[in-house]
C-alpha cells in the first residue's frame, strides 16, 4: 500500500514537472515571437519614415514667396530683397523639410540614409557660394569698401561643419546665419538706412557666376567619371625646395617635355555614384532658385546685355535635372549598354547649364 502511494506521488510529480516544462517552453516562444514582432514593426516603420524623409522638396515660386514674405513683414521690396529672401528660404527648406536636417543624424532612420544627406550637401555648397558673394561683392560698392557686419556673420555660419551633432549643432549655426540675413534685410528695406545697399552690377554678377561655373564644371567631371575616364598624364619631378611629390601634367606638357605619358583611368567608386548624383540634384535645385532671384534683382543689367534668354535657358536646364527618378536605384550602365546611366544624363544637363553660364559671362563682360 505504501509503495503504491509512493508511486502515485512520483507519477503526479512527473506530470507537474512536464506541465511546468511545457509552460516554460510556450512562454519562451511567446516572448521570442513578441520580440521578433516588435523588431519587424520597428524596421518597417523606419523604412517607411526613411522613404518619406528621402523625398526631395518641391520647387517654390521665388517671386510669390518674396511678395508674401515682404507683405508679412510689412517691408517694401527693394533691389536685392528677392535674392536675400530666396537664400533665406532655401536655407529654411534645408532645415525644415520632412525629417529636418539629416546629415548629422546619429540614430535610425537618418543614420541609414545617404541620398538625402548628399542632396543637402549640394544645396549647402550653393548657399555658401551665394552668401560669400553677398558679403564680398553684392553688398559692397568697391573692393575697398567695408563689408556688411551681418553678412560677415552669415557666411561663416553657413560654412560651419555640416556634420556636427551637438556643441554646437549644425542646425543651430545655420539658423543663426538665417537670422543674420534677416537683420540685413531689415536694414536693406529701410529707406533711412542709407549705408545698407545691394549693388546689382554686371561685374558683381559676373564674379558670382564665375564661382558657379567652377562648381558645375567640377560636378560635370565627377558625374562623367561614373563610367571611367582615361587621361594621359606625365610625372614631372618638381624642385625639391618647393614640393617633393610628382604632379600630373597634361598630355601637351608631356609632348613638350619629351617624356612618355601614361594613361590614368579616373572612375567614381561604385558606392559613391549615387552620392555624386544626388549632390548634383541638390546643387541644381538651389541654383535654379537663386538664378530666378537674380533674374529679378539684376533685371536691368541682364536686359541691357541682351542676356535674359540666356538666364532662362540656364534655369530650364537646371530644372530639367530635377525630373522625377523612376528607377529604385541609380543605375550605372556602360556606354551603349542595356542599362541606363543616370549620372551621364545628369552630367548632360549640368554641362549644358555650365556652357550657358560661360556664354552669359561673356555677354556681361562686354561693354
């Protein structure tokens, strides 16, 4: 009888242990599935948010925005107002677009994105060049004139490190630059502030366009290098007192020196092709707005030089570079192959805009 009771208890204990094991197993499965579900939902959410943040801002009407901003601030629109207000709006768009400024993000999904940060860098390049032109040329009557105090503050703000996350954050510096532009606008539109001017002259415009042409020329070369470009170079040793390394020289110099030239292939790394492409789109987006503002503020100068059509043609080429991209990724087809090469298409628009700018500069330099 005692043995029977003992066996019964042992069997009951075994059953209880088995039930506990099953509960523990099921609990483990439930926990694992919960964690997996949370991770999947998080990844899907970040992918959707990242896609939304990667959408490039639309064009805005430069003239309409300027009129609305002037009416809101109750200020008259004077010469130079449109250019400075457009620079302000482009900078604000860079900071306030969906997702905000992404280049210095340190958390998902911003840290995973590279196309939009490249676009932001392209916009920033044109912002820096225009803010420099404002300080150096547009707001000064001659080379010996004193520079405007607020513009002298705005330029270094926009040239601040574009990847700084904190202490100070990049966004904070750029917003200070926008405030400096706002103060300059307040004085520019005030008829009593006679010492604040915007000089819409052909030489000032020509100087800025020179910087633009240099930027676009370099950008066109980088885009064209997506398929590789062979270049003949020669290594000539320079005087050791100036520089010890060898410097590449053109094929013409090679022929004149009597030395053999070697072929050097320049090609953009595959992982960098999309970055160069989106940087070009960012520069084209910002520059098209700046040129529309220049067309208004420099209307008399451009008309006297019969250059109105040239300016509009440049804007048309830059806006064509902003057409919708229907491919899910930047393709890099070779030559006349089956696949498209988006970089070469972009290079075509940039090169044509650059050629038109060179012609425009010639018109402006003529008497």
